[in-house]
C-alpha cells in the first residue's frame, strides 16, 4: 500500500514513507486478505488518529493544502480536516491493495464519458497524434486505470519507477496493455512520450507535481496563492498536436469510483519554448483542479508545500 499520492518529497528520491511502516502495511494486507476492505477501514480510522496525535510531521505535511483549502479553520477544525484527508488517502490505498490481492471486483470504477473518449481517441488515432491524459494526485489512479480499460489504444503511464517501485509492479500485475515510461530516464522520458503519441497511443501524465529534475515549472494561482506546476504536457501537446484530456478520479463511497472527463484542452502547435505561451492552458487545467478540490476537498493528495516557490 505504497502512497503514490504524495507522501514522497519531490526533493529527494530516498525520502521515506511519511505514513505507514513496512510492518503496518503487512498488517493491513492481512486484514484485507481475511475480511476485505471493511475491517481494514476500521483499523485505518484508529491508526490515522494515532498518527495525527503523535506525529507532527504527518500534520505538517497535510497542513500546506488544508490551510489553503480551509483558510478560516483553526484549532480543532484543522485537526478534523486533516484527519478526514488522511483517512480518505488511506481508504484509496486499501482499495488499491484489495485489487492487487482479490482482483478487480474489489473496486467498482465507472466512466460516464466513454462515448466522448472513444470519439476523441479514434479521431486522433487516425491522425497518428495520440492523446495526453492529464491526471492529478487526486482520488485513485488505480481506479482510473480500471475504469479506462475500455479504451481502444495502449496506455503509457509516466512515473518515476524508483520512487513508485511498488506501484510500478502493481501496474504491471494489473494490466498488460499499460506500459510504463520512466520519467527519471533520458530527457524525463520525453522521447518515449513523443514516440508513443506518434503511434496514436495514449500517454498519462500528472499535471500537479514537478518531478525532482524537472526544470519546466510555471507559476500559477491555485487556491488563493501562487504555486508551481509542470507545463511539459502542454509543450508536448503543442509539438505533437495531441489533445489534452483532463481526467479526475473520485471515490463516491464504499468501493465505488467514478472517472470523469473534465475538459479537453487543445494547445496550438508551434508555440515554442517560451513559458508565457503556455500560461493560459495551464490556468485552464488549474481551474478544473480547483473545481475538483471544491467538490471533493478530502481527495487531493499533494503532501508537500507546492506553494513554496
């Protein structure tokens, strides 16, 4: 149950897990094997309460987002918001682990935008442009991958294999039609991304967090203050003509998830290297991200200070 949603610092590949230990993860796996998600959820509520009481680091790592999403909260309300955020993260990780242990029936993921996605993908596949799936550290990416298994093209997921070692193997275990592009490779995997798009395939990238070596940061207003976001996806879209499909996965309750197409961003070709040219398209994505955080305040999982420029 590695936390792919934000407990790793973007400053150091060897940053340890902030939430959970190897023994603790094994205990959760045992609960899942014995009784499914419900007993694991029950244990989670107790464990998270303990962590927040005795781990200043856990409270601090969540405070960057909580203080901006709930600027008027103080004292006990901050604790409650933080507790609900970490519990939401933990429930998603338990569901992900349950899928790896018990199979896809452990998670019910749906996508109401199948027809629209099919149309967009088939059109661009014929033009050998592919599509860029712009996702965020929100909800549960395993749910997104499960709900998107109907897509008629291979998917390439960009991740740092060194950091996301457990997730990499879970991904390989779950879906043979999903390939992995290592973002810590040569030029951040850009060449492999361009090749995949040229084959008419889909490339999934995260739009809300810079990788450690990524210098392509662009500042934008997010939740009332300037934060730094990557804009390489928009540059690649401009270079290839591939549309950007902004997708969000959300947990609805129980084991039910929904993956929705928030918007399609079309970046004009030939914008070049100037950062300012990509600002309107980044702002468009951030507007969708803010709407998501408004609707699902406890499902955004960036546990570092992205506002510290």
